[in-house]
């Protein structure tokens, strides 16, 4: 693991242990644009990619205690959160009932 990668791991640990807002801001400024670009390349619209990226980073804030640097580095963990969130929404959308279009002229 590189020193840079270990630095991101330590930032997540600071969020977990001290609710360190500066550590979170550093994580957000580094990862949010990269998540958005990744999600756009994966097929999300720019607006949806922005939402998924923000949602993933909010999850990092809320669930920093679940991060284990022995299992994955910060980048892998954060990108997995974003990918899983996008897949969850796609599955939910696929299950949603589709409304049938009705021609108003036919109703008269």
C-alpha cells in the first residue's frame, strides 16, 4: 500500500474515532469528483452521478466505523459503496411498476 493510500485510510479512521470534519472534507474533495466521473462512465446521468457520489460520501461519514483497512483500502471501500448504491437504485427502479400511457383523446 502506498503512503498516499494509507493517508486516506487514516482520514477515514479520524472520521470514525473523532468525527473529524477536516478529515472528511479532505476525503470528500478527493473522492467525490472521482466517484462522479466513475459513475458517469458506468452509465449514470451527470445529475444521478452527483447524487450517488454525495450519497456514498454521506455513507462514509455515517459508517466510517465499518471501514477495515486490513480488508480494503479507502478507495476500494468508497468506490464499492458508490457502486452498490447505484446498483440498489437500479434494482429498485427495475421493480417499480410502469404506468401505462393513455391517450386522453381515447377517454372522451
